[in-house]
């Protein structure tokens, strides 16, 4: 078994051509580009038990060589993935079920009849690969860059494969993100954590691609630093999956959720106070603001305008044809991996970052609730729009971390605040905003925050 660490970047044919001639890759290319056709047959049971167990089984023909591979799903965020992989070299193009023993086979499939495995879909593509190597400080980095162009075919459905894969062979995972960021500065490269196998399953069954990522497990005594990292990775990963699926099917709800996750990520970045000096995240916040400034008005217009809804997929495709979204996503991942929010913080910020989550969060929510001063908006509801960033900071922490608080009716508080935020952004809702302000203030949880 080997552990595979890679980043997958969706590209266009024009971008693949540009990558072959990219000055950075040319400078670091130690092998030249090697051209290889790869033919891959994936197997599962009729009930797709392997997919349910987060593993993929394939048989690959690489020239005259046949390779049987089992991969676990592993962890994947913003296209950067780690998964376990087992390879077996075979003499003929037939599965060797005897290789699938307890050392690699998931315990959850122990009772599965392996003879029920059947061909499900294929991923056939041309791979151009090169060994990219350079010195990073005192360490050497070796990365296999692969330009893949071909098709996933499942039954009568097919999808183009057009992507750059960067697989770490030597060095630290941060080097993958550094290289990806450098390449994405001038080329549209979209981090994408959907594997070729997942695309095959999605073609086989459109509902098989799971958008939801498991929410991070938070505890009251974990540090703010650890909680922030877990939540930020979660939101970044969720935004990537939503972007991929909206690109795939154009469903309006997915675009709305993508924008919502970006808004939550922006609110999270702005909530840490001295635990994250503003200079450490300035460029990231500006990038998120630019995206939100463009896409929130479109979302608002599309609520009542079918023409805007119909135009949105083409606008999103144009977004993906520019480097902005892919580069920002990679920069966020790189920043999180390096714990960049700690850079330049003072002793007080260090203490805040190390503080128990429940203590820091109770203080944050109390401060934000006090500064919000809902009573003043009962008579001036139109001015509540000025407090939208504060509402968003309250909401992101209440949605994702309220379970660590000893706060009665915390779920209800989140729901009523979310309704208030939604009303504040709508036209002709002044009376409803004033009433909702009163309703929130009457909640036991709100009163508890203000004590």
C-alpha cells in the first residue's frame, strides 16, 4: 500500500496546451512529457456497495501492462486529497479477487460476495506526464504532473476528462499548493475533489454525487485555532463541491448555496479579532468580497427573474474561464495549510487562539449581540442592512458551533436570526423587520447572550 497525495485541477483544452509550454514547468521539468494512453474499467456490485464504502476498484491497461488498483476515498479538500492505494500487476485483463484480502478490503464489506463485482463504467484518456522537481529551502520536491484528456463513459452517458493532476512524490504537501497557485495565477484551473471514479458513478446515477460533507466535530475545550481551521476547511470544501455540481447541472439552488458558503467563509475570516491579524487575511478577504459583490446581486435578481436564472450558468462558466475563483480557492487552501492566520499576531492574539472554544465563542457572541443593539432597529428597520456583516458573523458560528454552548434554545435563536437577516436584505419588509427584531429579543437564548 502507498499513500497518494495529489491535487486535481479541472482545466480546458486550451489550458492544457498552455501548461505544456508553461515557463515554470519547462524550467523544472526533469523528464520531458511522456505520452501514454490509459484504459480503465471500474467495477462494483449492482447495488454499488464499493461506492457506499468509499472505495474504488479498477483494472487499468497501460501499454501491455494490466494493473488492478483499489483506492480508498481518504480526505479531500479543495482538490488536495490523501488516499490509500493498493496496486497489483497482473498477467491478463481479469480481476484477481484473491488480491482483495483483509489487508486492503474494508471491514464493512467483509460479507460481500466478490463474485458479484461487475464492470460499471470506463475512464479512458491520454495522459501526458512529466517529473517536476526543484529545491524548496533545503528540501527537494518531486511532483508528477499529469495532463489528462479523454472521457468517462457510463452506459449512454459520457463526460470529458480535461484536468491537471499534481501528485507528490517527494517533499511536503504544501509544495503541491504552492505550485498549483503559481500555475493558477495566469490560467483558469479549478480545484476539484471529484475523482474520475466519482464522475463515472455520477453518470451512472446523477444522485450519487454527495454534496454534503460531514460537519467537523467540535468540542467545548478545543482551541479556537483548531476550531477555526476545521470550520474553514469544511466551508472551503463545501464551496468546491457546490461549484462542481452547479457547473455540472446548473440547478439554481446549488448556486445559492455556493454563494452562502462563500459568505460564511468571509464572515468566519472576519470574526477572529486579534487571533487573526487583519493583515494576515487581507488579500483573501478582498478576494471573497469581490466574488460576493459580483454574485450576490445576481442571486438577488434571480429570486424573481427567471431570465437571470437562465443566464446564470453561462455567467458561471465565464467565471470558471477566468483564473479568479480557482486561484482564490487554492490560496485559501494554502493559507489554511500553513495556519496563516497566526502570522504576526501579538501575545494577546496568541492567548485568544489557544483559548478554549466555548470561552472565546461565548464572549464573541455576547459582544456581537451587544453591538448589534436590535432595539434601535425596531424604529429604524431600514438601517439594519448596515449590520449584515455582524449578523453573518453571528450566524456562521451559531450554525456550525452552537453545540458547544450551554445555551437554551440555541437552535431557535439561529433560525430566528437567519430569518431576520433574510428580511433585512429584502425590499418593502420594514414592518416585518421591526417585528422580527422584537421576536429575537424575546428569546431566552438572546437574553442569555446579553447578560
